[in-house]
């Protein structure tokens, strides 16, 4: 059997944090496979990296919400003589609004991408990750530490990502596989527009650039860290939250989301 070459697979690589993660991994000499639905953007990024003197990444156009997405990714990699060394699960989205008032199919699609696809991709290539002493970088969020009426499903999916990744960190460590969960706070990307926010209302103290998020996520993964929270203020939030009564957190988060919806006119 021909030996497959190791690559870093990055999902959601068409914009925002995903683009910056691709740039960091490429800069550090990793061969890449870029995955997202928007194939034109993937090719543009692959061309830019190649023009900068890096190896041109593989491009895999795939809808991760589809039930057979992981099989298609595996087949596409194998056809190019590649297999994952690092799996970077960055794809995901959020939606603003009361859970019972939003279309049910939108909420379930969010769970399907943020939770099911991430879980499938984290586990499907465990053998090749172990062969190449690689790892998994799952992009969570500071939101995963909080309950949030007004974005209930999104925050819940990120709570799952944190819990799952921390446990997987312990389970795969004996096999030489690193698992890190990256938990940024607000990041100026197209996330807000997709979520239904007409303007960015996040405090500047909490906002971290996508470039810094990607850099810290990469360094944390390479060092085998279990969790990475970019930004001092965001780190403090994750430390303080467990000390605050849940009822107070619910009221505070609910009030913030209500003000946000009012400001957006939603």
C-alpha cells in the first residue's frame, strides 16, 4: 500500500478565523487541505498561499452538514494520496433570537454543523492522527462557558465542544494525539452578519483579532494544551463564571441579549 502523506485539514477555511489558521499552519510548513462550501474562496486562498511560496493546499468543496460529508472528505484526501495529521474543526455558525421563535430547521442545522460534524471529524481520522503524532484543534468559544437566553442553541453547542474536546484530550493523549479547544471571545469576522447582527456590539476589551486567535490556537495545539482562551479579559471571564450563581448569569446574559436584539431591531 502506498504511504499517504500527512496534511492539516481545516474546515470553514473560506473566511475569518479559518483563513488565518490556514495562513499560520502554512507558514509553519504544514501541507494543507482546505474545506468549506465556497469553493471559489478556497481556491483564492490556495492561490494566495502558493503565490507566497507555500505548497498549494488541496481544495475540498463540501457541505459539512451533509450526512456523508466525512466520507467525501476522506475519499477526496485518499484520491490525492493524503490523510490527516491535524484536524482543525473551525466550521460553525450562530443565530441570534429566542429559540422557540426561530425556524426549527435553522436551530437543528446549527447543532448538526457545530456538534455532529465536529464530533464526526474529530473521531473519524483518529488512526491517521496517531500514526503521524498529530492532533485535533476544535474551535469553541467563550460562549461555551455561559448560558445565554437569546442565543440558547449556539451557546449550548459551544458548551458541548468544550466538554467533548477536554475529554478527548485525555482519551487520545496515550496515543500521542494532541487535542486542544480554542475558545475566543468576540472576533471581527463575518460571524456577526451570519448570526443576524447588523453591527458589532462587542466591547473592545473583549475583542481579539482573527490573526491573534489563529496564532494562539496553533501554539496551544503544538504545545499540547487542553484549552486556549485568547485575550486576558476573556481568560478572566472563564475563571470568574464558575464562581457566579447560575441564576445571576442567566439574568445578566439574558439582559445583554435582549439589549442587543433591541439595538438591532430584531
